[in-house]
C-alpha cells in the first residue's frame, strides 16, 4: 500500500483489464515474456498461475481501478496501462514491493533488465536504486528474437542505505 496505490495479488477479476491493456503494442513491446497479440486465454492462464501461487504478481490499483502489474519473479518486472504512464506509478509501486521483499530476512538481491530503447524503464530502475551491471541480450517474444539491453541489480544493503537516506531527508 502506498499513498496513491494498492497492491494485491492478481486474480481472475483482473483478466479483462490485463487482456485489454496488453492488446496495446506500445506496452507489449517492452515486455520480454509477453506474447503479442495477447489473448484472453493468456490473461486467464496468468491470473490462474498467480492464484495458484506459482507466480508472485500484484495488480496495482489506483483511484480509478486496475493500473498495471508488478512482480519480483525472481527479477523485478512491471507494466502499466498506457493512460497511467508518466504518473510515477512504477517507482511508487516498485518501492512498496521492494520494501516488502527486503523485509524478509532471507531475501536475495533483485535484478532487473530493460531494453536499450526503453529509457523510461531505465529511469525507474535508477530511481529505485538499481545499479548497472552491464549490457545483456534480453528476449522479446513480441519481436521473436533477443534485443540489446541492460542488466541492473539492487542489493539489500544498498536498499537499506537508500531508504535510510530518504527517511532522514523527510525528517
């Protein structure tokens, strides 16, 4: 939970919203493991896997309803409906999910990747404290081949330092 957003596990009630959003090629093209076109059966499968506990994905809900999805599985991944872009939701939801992740004493470092052409995602990961590890080829189901990208990483120690600095600055 954040000031503007609520995170809860994806469920069957989200199928229509997920299906509708992922019909947008401008969303799907930035996601490595999402086919395009994205069928209703794909959304039903995804929601079923989350409900069965096999995929730890969260629906991000704002004042207007379903806004997107975020997960650490085991890498951080997220997407938002295009009408929610530019509102800071990825950073805000990312902070909430990373807080929850690192509150587990056994939690490992989190990795994330982004395509070189997706500067917006790179900025989100930078704001969250991820550090550049280096270039890597990332799969793209939409394009059907690997795409140049960047690998990033966030350790628990770095997260704790950054959150302490934020609390100090806010005091």
